[in-house]
């Protein structure tokens, strides 16, 4: 079985860079986006099986992005990483 395609979404450029390097070394195909709107476009192109997203991002936050994806693709796995405790 092929390794899953992973979409990483975070407005802090360091997080996607670090995560993608680690995951690519393990053989995963990784695509990154710096916000919700860009992530929707990337999702349509790549159709990842897994999404790793931040919650707090400008323009379209992680919650809005998640709702938009899940409305059409309820089976996609989504992991939420955030630097905020609230």
C-alpha cells in the first residue's frame, strides 16, 4: 500500500517546513499551504488522505477550513496542531 498523501496547513512557515522534512524522510508525499484558502486549492489538486492543520490563521481559520473539507469529504483524517491552549 502506498503511503498516504499529507497536507500540512499552518501560517507559520517553520511548522510545515519541519513536519514535511520529517514526513518526507519516512516516504510520505507532503504538500503544504500557508492558510485555509490555499489549503482548499491544494486539497482539490492532491486529495490527501491526511490533513495536519493549525487552528488560528488569518483570513480563513482552521475551523472554517475543516468544516469546508468535511462537508464534501467526511472520511478524510484531520489532525489539529495549535500553539494556543485555549
